[in-house]
């Protein structure tokens, strides 16, 4: 009885304490730790906020998600915003080792329901983004992807109706990305095939998913525009592990180049592996950023699975590799810091994730003090700041801004080729499609 | 009270055999024509691809059909047993430190024999253990209980591999040199030839075992009527365990095939799900409970898939396979070689 009364008294004190603090929606249980210092401002205790991370982190997706998530963590550890104590709410949208849109939508809802989450970095895959954007849009939670490249997420495109994704709040854009889009990446793929690999004929395959099919379709039109011929076009379901009928087809078609639109978890590594088995590794193969997922030493990367077939392969990423001198931090500094913290090289999208986080931190610095400790107000203020196309950001990718649709102003695609001496992707060149349109 | 008649029990007459062989030859010829129209010079290669794929599906389908024939359980864990067979092979390669093709023919034959014996015996034992632990108690339970248990076992096996071995693709070096053997005007990769011949050999062996030996007779009688067989002195538990052993051993053999043939050489913890689904479809297509039907169904599905790929319908291949199943079942509910369900006195 005595303890029950003491417990009740403590509960009352806790409730009063949380009521006294400014209209923060933190639950009563954490009232003790929460900002008991009422009217926010730098004078009071730091406000606890979170950045949500939504990537596929397990199984075959680890080479994609983990370096990207680490980029966010690294940015948060290096850049402080006074008055705010920023932690991470990490989610994984991989189910059984493969990215899953339904899981992504669930994770987004979890992040939306956490009132401290002001911003989400992710996801990695375009089809997962299509499931998440409506959730974030309804809640007004800003989301920045370092890697989504499907154009249909922000503009008119056969794959998705970008307006329907934002149906709840069409005037309040909440989706941004620091990667550019596949209409450029597909054209870049054709550029590599025709101009670098000097191919006149190409066989094109995709993994039926939104990203892969979209990329392959753009490749086809771009390659034909350059003057090449597409001799075969197949859509191969992601569950396929036996590509022998396609390898046999290739033997008959004997194209100068094979282009695959898709991600490694859809089986492209096995396809290349089986091509090599049949002696077809002499035919160059290209893909998009879905296959640029790490060196041959990285478990489940495309290069690792392709084995002997890794030779003669090309890939692209939807962002700059060779960065302008105004990149902050510089690529060498970023790589050094990443290596010091994680004991390995940064991934293809580490810098882009870092840039997303920098945009958020800049927004928070700007709007944070004015919002008081009101988390809901902060969330909307961050979103509005990012949605304003007049803002520019100094980032690890250089200077960029988000346009009205949420796309980055940087339209650069980087070209990579497999280097047998390092067993890794080697940067060839990059093309700025603003200065050098297709 | 008779259960649904199963064709393990049906006796062959000589005219049946002749009709069967003729139909198969005609069907293969027709399939070759269809492939040739789409694939031109690659027709022979694609034909061999179809036979190889079909052989693998058939090997797995046999296990499904045998277990169903004897205890009327669809063993959903069977696909995972196939997947575990691939893991046994991978483990063997790793332990023996083999990293490339084996060029010495004697060593190659020796290793393959070892791989098959190891995989088949290990998976056979695993199959028997699963039956003993998970299914035996449920033999007389309502049909749903063992079905759900089988699904549970399949998840358990998947997870053991997911956590214990790898959560993504595991590739292995190919050990058989990819030389092509000329048979008359045709050149076939020796790996494909090996797989097809092996599969046919196994299927004929199984057919003879079930049809001609005492143990096979025990299996057939248990399939027809369990109580009567017991009254005749058949040890039901041993017979059923033997069925599981053979079925799982076949899945283990299919696992080795998967790791050895050109379109495989890789495994993943969820490989069993897809392969099991297609093989189960093959077993149903051919007539569940009928071993010849299972083999037939396996080859039919192999051909459907390759023909779909040849003609550019690869993204529809799954739809076509299951669509074929539905259409066949609509007109012949017991499958192609299944017996018509009728009233038996």
C-alpha cells in the first residue's frame, strides 16, 4: 500500500513535469529525461530528435543498405546542430535478404508514428519508395533517398503515377533525392555501350521490376538513337536461377553487348556467371547502379557472384564520383573518416546519404530555434525548408538544390568498369547531362 | 473404405508400355519442332536445356509423389530437402578444398560418386528423421495438421541454412569440364548428357524397385490400403520410413545435379521454395501418386519454361506453367496419368 501511494505520487509529479514543459508530445514515461526546461531555445536543455534510416540491410541487400546507412551515421557524428540531440531510428526493409516494398511501407509508418523522427533517409529501391511516399506524404514527414532513380517517383513516367503517390497532400512535397534519374542513367548506359565498348548490336534484359524495366527501356531507345540495333529483349523474373536458355540464346544472337536492367538480388550475377561458364565472358555486359554494389570481395555483390564473369563489365551510378572542389567534406576526407569509423571503404551511395543528411542538418539549423520544442512543428518546418527550391546545400556531393519536384539539380552519371587487377569497379568518367545533354 | 486410388498400384500391361513409349517419342519430336522454330541453330542446345531442367524437376517431383502416394501428405519440406542437398555438396567441396574443374576423369567420377552417395544418404536420413519426428504422430490426424507441420518444417530448414550457412547466394566452382560430345551431327555438353542419362537411369531404377521387389510391393500395398497391408504382415512404419528415405535421397541427388550443371552451380536458402513449387506442380500435373506421372510432369514443365524463354515470354513463364496446370486439372482432375476417380465397390 505504501509503495503504491509512493508510485502514484511519482506518477503525478512526472505528469506535472511533462505538462509544464512546452507542448512536446513526448510520453509521460520519459518526462524525467525530456526537456523540462520549458520554452525551448538554446538556453534550455537540448531537444531530442531523430533521423530515421530506411534501407535494406540484411542478406543479399547488405552491400546496398549498410554503407548508405553508415553515411548517415557518419554525417551525424561529424556535424552538430546546437540545441539538438540527434539520434537514429534504424529500419530494415529487407525480408529474407531481399528488399520488400510492403515492409518498407510498414517501416515508414513506424517512423511516422515516432514523434521525434523529423526526417528519413532512404529507401534504396524505387519500388520500395513507391510504397513509402504516400505514407510520408500523409504525415508530412520529409524523406530523402540517396539512390532511387526511377523517374516515375517525381515526374511523368510509365512506371508510377507520381501525382497519385502524393494524393493526400499534393501541395506539400515530402520526397527528395540526391540521386538523379534513370532517364539519364539509361542514356548513359547506351553511351557506354556505343561509344566506349563500341558495340553496334545489343541484347537487353531486365528483371521485370520497376527500376530494372525502366532502365532497360531507356537503354533501348537511347541505344537506337545512337545508331545501334537491339537484337533481343527479354524480361526475366527475379526468381530465376537457371539462365541456361538465355545463355544459349546469346550464343545464337552473338550481340556485341549485353545490357541488364536490374539489381544483383534479381539474379544478374548468376546470369553473368553462367555466361562465363559458356565462354561468353568476352561479350561485354553493362548494368546500372543496381550492379555497382561493391568489390568482388564483398559478399553477395554482383562481382562476387559473377566470379569469372566479372571481366568486361560496366556499370553506372546516378551521381557524381569526381566531385567539384566545393565538395564538403572532400572525398578524401570522407573516405578517411569512413574508414576510421567502419574499417572499410565507403559504398557507392555513402556520399549521397551523407549529402541527404547535410541537407536536413542545414534545414534544422535554420528552422530549429524558431519552432520551440514543438516536434510536430519542427517536422513540418523541415519539410517546408527542403521543399523550397530556392535553398542550396553545401554537401559531400558539392553544391546542389532540390527542384520543385524534389529532384536534385545535379544531373551527373558516373561510369565504371571492372578492373581485374583490383577486382573492383574502376571509375572511368562522368557525364554532366546539364552541360552535355544526350 | 477405399482412399483415392493411386497409380503406384496400377499394373502395367505390355501394350501400355508400347503406347507410352510411342507417345513420349512423338511428344519429344513435336517439342523439338516447336523449339527449332523459335531457336533456329540453337534448337539442339535449347532442347538439351529443356531435358536437363525437366530431369531436375522430375527428380524432385518423384519424392513428392511417392510420399503423397503412401500417406497422402504433400510434404512441403521436400523442396528444402533438395536445397539442403545442395548445401551438403557445397560443404563437401569446401572440405575437400576443390576450387576448379577436375580434369582427371577417374578423380572426377570418384568425386561425383562420392557427392551423390553423400548427398543422397544424408538427405535420406534427414527425411526419415523428419518423418519420425514431425509426421508419424499425425498419420491419423485430420489432413490439415500434417500439411501445416510440413510447411513449418520447410521454414525451419530454410532458417537453419539462412542463419547457419549464408543469407544470400552461395556459388560453387564447376567441377565438370564443359566439353561437348559429338553424337552424330549433334554436339551436346557432356554435363547435360550426364544429368539426363543419370536422371533416366534413376527413374528406371525406381520404377523397377517399386514394381518388382518385395519392398516395392510393400510400398504399393501400403499405398492402396494401409490396414489391409498391416494385416498381411507389412511393417507400415518401416515401409513409410523407406518411402521417405528414397524420396529424400532423390531430392539429394537433384541437389547435386543443381550444383553441377551449367544453369546452376549456385544455391540459396530459398532455392527450395521455387524449385519445390514447380516440382510439386509437375507431380500434380502428371498425376499425384504416380511416379511415371511425376517424371512426365517434370519434363513437361522443363519444356514449357524453355519454350517460353525461346519465344520471349520469359516474364510469363510462371503464369504459363501454372496456367497449364489449371487447364489440365480442369479436364483431368487427377492429372495426365492419374486414374479417373470413380466409385469402387
